[in-house]
C-alpha cells in the first residue's frame, strides 16, 4: 500500500500559558507532526515555552490606513482639490499672479501628501521615512538659503545633515510602532 501524505496545518499562535508543555515546532529527526498530547513529544525534543517564540507585537495587517484626527471630514481631499484648481488656474492667469498660484498649488498639494505620509508612518502602517526626512531637509535648505546670507554649499550641507538625522530618527520611530519591521510592503 502507498502512504498518503498529510497536509500540514498552519499552527495558530498560542496564548501565554496555553500549551506551555508542547514543542515549539517540528522536531529534528521527527515526523514533523505535532501532537496534542503534551507528554507525547519525540525523545530528545526540546520543550520551549509558548512565550519564547513571540516577537514584539505587530500591528494587524488587515487594518486599513489610520483614521484622520478630524474624523470622516475629507480635509486632505479638499486641500488636494484646491491645489489642483490653483495649479490649473495658474497656467491661465498672467505671469506674476499665475506663478504665485502655481507655487501655492504645489505647496498645498505637498502638504496634503506630507500629512498623509506622517499619519501612516507614525501609526506603523507604512514607512515613509525618506519622504518625511526629505521634507525636513528641503525645509532646512530653503530656510537657510532664503533667510541667511550663508554660502549655498553650506546651506546644502545643512539640508543633507538634517535629512540624515531625520531619516535615522524616523526609521527608529517606525520600527518601534510597527513591532520591529523597518518597512512594510503594501498588501
């Protein structure tokens, strides 16, 4: 007679205290089948408590993006709509006013995207480390260039330094919020 292969069932994570005497995985040299009897482990099998294989608690993957602090009011969407209107209208208005409208549209659209990126990043949903660090570096570069009379190369170096420090700090913040992951790929 031919042997039948059994499908392996995925083991559910155990709660603390439940099944503390069971083995924590397939036993080397064993059949690979887990036993529901705590005393029936294969000889030489190492018993591991159920809490030993747990890592830091991660955020559930089935959740959507974090909710906005202002509830269901579509503030971000309205700001993006206003940015698009300003951008399109800026192309049809005469140069001094049109350039200001285009600039305002770009700034509003960037702020709306940055708000969403910060909300997702600091909730542990998706990592936007480089986007937020880039915004901090660009703000430093623009601020030092426009408000001081420092050489542009020094302004660029200051922006790059702020970008590097912010990226390091933001990566650590996301790692703490996400349960140890450095990044998450959208599901």
